[in-house]
C-alpha cells in the first residue's frame, strides 16, 4: 500500500499559514497520478529493477490476465490518499514469499513526489 498524507509534506505548512482549503480535488488528482505510476511500474517490470523471470511470458511479469493491474485503486479521504491492490495475491507479489521473489509495484517514485508538488502548486497557488 502507498499512503500519501498531506500532513507529511510542505502542504501542511501552507494550510497552517493560509487556512483550510478543500483538499479533495488535489487528493483525487494525486490518487490518479499514483495509480498511473503503479501501472507504469508494472508495465516496466519495476523500471528494470526486478529480477528477471525464469522464462519470457510475452507480457509484463505481473500482467497475465490483467486482474491485478486492473484492481489497483486509490481512496482519497480526509487529508490522505491511499493506493492499494484489490486482489488478495497482490500483497504476495509486492512483498514476495519464500517461493515468490518480491516484485514491489506499490512504490512511491521520486518522480511522483515532483508531480505531487506540481499538483499542489497549481491547485493552491
């Protein structure tokens, strides 16, 4: 699971200085950005960081039927956004097991943080 909490960012300082604003539009946009980022991580097999599979499957490693890929969702509530996967085996793929190597796809990328800052700057300027 990825959790982005505005209280952990500079936005919290901005809110303290400028008063409360409706965060929901920003959180919705951030949520979609993060889902797209997770999809990108799966599409690129961890941006090339995952161990290679034992054989060529002819599709990205975690994309067989598309069930896991299409189950990735976000929830925007209060002052945070949570991104998670809606299938039970997603956790095992993300974290690994004694028989399955970890293939972390629920990861907050450095580029995501920059894009989040841009969203915040645009919506709260």
